[in-house]
C-alpha cells in the first residue's frame, strides 16, 4: 500500500494527513500541538515565530500521524506542503535561521509598502504586481535591510515558510512563482521576477531562491530528515503552495467563477479568475493560483480578514475558556440576530488590507448592562466576523467575482451555523461544507506532482459534501444588524 503525505503549516498548529494513493481517501489526520502556537509580539504590531519551532512540531505531528494510523512510514511515496502565506524566513550560508520569521499578521512594514506604492506608482504596481507592496514579504525584507543592516548582510537566501520546511526536508532552497507572487516579487506582465521592484528596494537578486514548479518534484527527502521524520530517504517533495490557494484547490476551486473560503486564525474568501485582475485600492489581492502558468493564467482573488478565528478564540478565553465551541453554539440559540444591539468590530490582529492597511483595533459597542450577557457577546463576536466577510465580499463582487456558491472545509468557523447562516443570507448564496482539509489537499496534490495522478482536477474531483447552508428567507433582521455594524465601522474608520 502507498500513501501521500500532506502538511499544513499554520501559525496556530501543524496539520498532517495521509491519503491512500489508490483510492484517494484520507486515512488519518492529526494536529500538533493541541494548544495554539504562540506568536511573539515584542512591539505593537509585530508578530513573529521561530521557524525551527514549525519544523520541530512538524516532526512531532509526523510521528503522531504514523503511530495513530498504524502505517509504516516507508509506505509514504510523495509529500506536499501547504504553509502560512507572506511570512519572511532568513537563513545564512550555513542554512541557519538568523532571526525569527516576520509572519503574515505583522504590521511593521506598512509604511514601507505605502512609500513603495507611491514611488513605484499605482499604475505599475497594479498592472504588473496586481497589488500594492503593502505589508507583504518584500516590504518585510526591506524593513530588515533598513532596521537590522548587520543581520541583513548575513542573509544568503530569503524564503517563505513553505520554502523553509522544504529546505529542512531536502536540503535544497527553492521557491515558486506562486510564492513569489504572494511576496509581491512577481511581474505578471513581464512574466518574471520584478527587477524594478528589486531595484527600488535595493535587493540583490541572489537572495531569491531558485524557481521550481509548485506542482512537480522539487527535491527529495535526505537521509537525515528521513531519520528524524520516520520516513524513507528519497521521497519526493512534489507540491507546495500558500495555505489559501491550497485551501481553494483542496475544495476543487481551480477554474474561473469558483469560490472558496476559510475561517481559521484569519478569514479568507478566495475566487479564481482567468486573467490578471486587481482592486484599484488594493483592498483585496491577486496572486498566482496553484495551477497558474503563462498559457493558463489562473489568478486567485483573495480577501483576507486578519481578525477571524483569533478573535473568536480571544472572546472565549476571556469569557469562559473551559466552554467548548459546540456548547457555545447551543447557547447562541437564546440570542436573536443582531445580539440585541451589541456589535463587535473584530479587527484587533494588525492592519487590515480591506481598510487600506489601517489598524483600527477590535471594538465591542452598544453594551446594555441590564440586558447583555456572555451569550450576547459570543453572538456579537461571530456576527462581527461574518459581517467583516460580507463587507469584503462586496468589494470582490465589484470586481466581478461571482458569489452564488462558496465552498468551505468542515474544520473552522464555518462549523458554526450562526456564522455560516449570516454570510449565506447577506450574500444570498449557498455555502457548501466539504469533509476535507488543506493537509489532505496538499497530500493529493503531491500525488499529482510525483506523477501518480494525472491532474489536479482528477485528484480533487471526488469531494464529500457534508452540508449545504442556504440563505434565510427573512433577510430583514440580518440587513438591519449589518447596517448597524457598518455604521459603527465607519465611525472608527473616520476617526
């Protein structure tokens, strides 16, 4: 028996999944550690993690997966990697990490990105890069160059988180077009690394790893890595992609008009188009999708809400850390739509792209001390996150992204009926919940990259639909609650 192994390297945990290479059924999935990984914030707006911690937790997740599934690790024939997007990992010539990774929700480089947006010119940035440099990987690297010059001089290569994990497995430093596009290094018009951006920031092109295909053999597991993982040496690493493109692919969202979403630490809606598109204010972003090529320019339009699952978890920790999300969902039935006037703006996890990189923080407002209790706060939190999704989706609709059906996995905020029903009703769409995860999708894609499966379409075609959430017929209370929420948001944005 042969198996594909997939990893999802998140900022909160590592997920690992085994997929039967013959049937494409997932065999077992684990998450490690059980608690959420810490994010260091030495200064306001900073968010850092140690890449070696990702690797250490991945090793433990692999051991747990093999032990619980009962398979022999030598039966794994291909590996795929999904990873948290936009992070910056720096290594020296000895492959040693030289500073903590500046991860996706770090806000320190906002001003650098805004200055580049003005200097390079809005027209160039949008037509060539599809985005403002904003707070993405290129701007984070410039921050290091400017603020930590001695450390910058030690850099041999910069990487994204998935590139780092692949390096630990294969001892090869590689990256992909998809990865460079999410870092805002890729020029979609020139179909190459953007020399103009490198010149503007003063980056040497030697800092960029060698390019490989995102779906294809990118290196083979070394004897040393195989020993610590409990796998066989020589297994190909045959797929890597950022977590949101990978999540969409895992839900068989590969072609124009198809839309996926996820409600993890951050919240995302991701729609696929067949041509480079951009929002004129760069509030939502376009990146090369997992099946992008010059001949097949599939672009993922990505809306990101930083304060999603992290906001809900924060509320639970503050109010009742012992209560499960399932029991909270039962309590929410006591509270009507709109939480009786209580409103939550869930934007306390750094600057938000939908607000042109403003950092307005989280706000709970409309509190009535005689009426509101814990259930109201929980409902207002979930509704506030859902309203943020809808607010961003309206921008995507303006760009022509169709929202008739949204596909989601069965492992995040969309498990909440309150959350899913709010979005489905306000967007007048169906939400299809599938029994799959990003780690399973990465495993299947690894089968394609290693030549065991003919195409991504074939690998992702057999999806198990768990549930369909449809809009409520009575739209009015949802509209009224959303309108009140938007009014409170506008007050904060105009301060």
